[in-house]
C-alpha cells in the first residue's frame, strides 16, 4: 500500500510538470512553437538537386500538433534511416524528382515532454515548412538538410546573390551560430 501511494505521488508531481496541452497517457507528448522566417530565406527558392524522398501519410508522433500534425508530406533522406522506419509507422516513401522547387513558408520548433523524453531527449527539433510549385505543403527537419559533407541535396537560390547548398548548419535555431546564414526567432 505504501509503495503504490509513493507511485501515485510521483505521477501527480510528474503530471504537474507537463504543459497544459500535453498528457503522457492520452494526449500529446509534444508542443510546438512557430518561428519567424528570415525575409531573405522566404524570398528565395529551394531546388532539389540530389536524391531525396517524401514520407507520405500521418506521422503518428505529431498528429496531435496543430501545425505539424496537418502536414502529411515529410522530406527525408534515407541516409542512416531505413525506409522500414516510415512504413512501420504507416507512411509510404516515394522518391522526389530532381529539379523540384520549394519556397519556405514557415518554421516550427517542437519540444518533447515528460517520460517520453527518455528515448531521445526533449529537443527541440526544428522543422522548415515548405510549399512546392503546386502548393503542396511539406515539413523537413533541419537535420535532414545534411549534417556531413556530401549530404546536402537542396540548393538555395536567393532573390539576389549566388546560389549555395543548404545544410543543417545553414540555420540558427533560435540562437545565433557564427556560420548560420539564416537565423530564426520566436
């Protein structure tokens, strides 16, 4: 009896630390925050110059979120993550066509809460929200842009200036990085 009272007390204390819109039993383990997109990033376009894929379908981890939960197309690379990861989550994976163009329409920061952080940490994880030439909306984790040399697959064509390859380090989220080309703020 004494052990169960201790467990209940711990659970009550844990529940008090969760944000109002997160429940570790039935609700959402994440919260999201919209970030401002730098005007020079919003004015340019992004072109797919190397192989990438789109995972299509509801992402079970984010369906509870108001913005990311509505986006059913996620740009991914299969470097280090096998297609099976997505198909086991009920998503299909299809290649994206080279030359496809996108515009940045938003940026989101997601944070994981509660006991569920034990597997991956709380984050935050940052996403670009992109729209293609047909108006289809995509999400892409900033790390998908490429962390290592040779991984980047997206070229940024600014409104004025020289094009360059985007990589994870191109973005300052939301603190400035000395090498970041674009800095996002809440």
